[in-house]
């Protein structure tokens, strides 16, 4: 049952892997009971969980060994600056995508201005061409 923002994604992954059933946050007691009974009684869930456990056991290093290795790597490389993301050096202007937001606001404004200019030019052009035949008749 997803409660926090990432739990829905986690529940969906477990469900997609066949290791459990996703129950919505607003589920009734009966729906929750049915989901528990389904997972408890259906052997396909036990097989999926066993398969996932085997995949985790196949890891060459334990989580503690991986964490230790990572800490030692960071110490050896004096902070592993080469692995840090570049976004930590963004200016506030870049961080909030101000340039992109400004462009998204500016482009429609320019498009509207262009449409009005073309429309104004077309109206002036049609007014001057309608006067032209009358001027020729007088001559």
C-alpha cells in the first residue's frame, strides 16, 4: 500500500516483478485482506520472491562490502570530484531554467506580434488596392 511519494513506484515495481500485489492507499479492509490472502496462497508470488532472492544472493559483494569499497574509492580519489554531477556548479539563473522559461514566454509573444504585423500590413494593402481602381476611373 503506497503511502509516501515513492511508495507507489516501489509497489508497482514489486507488482510488475510478480512478487506482490499493489493495493491503493484508499483500499478497504476487505481489499487489503484479499491481497494478503492472494499473495500468501498463490505459489507464483513465492516463486517470484525466491527468484529475486537468488538474484540478490548472486551479488559478489555484500552491501557492507560495496559501501566500504565506495568509501575507500572516494578517499583514494580525494572526493571523487570526477563523479560529481555538473549541476552543482549551475548559477541560480540556470538552476531554475530561467532562460528556458523566458524563451517559452518570449516566443509566443513574438509570434503574436508577427501575426498582428502581418494582419495590419494585409489590411493596409487591401485598403490601398481597393482605392486604386477608383483612382484610375477618375483619370
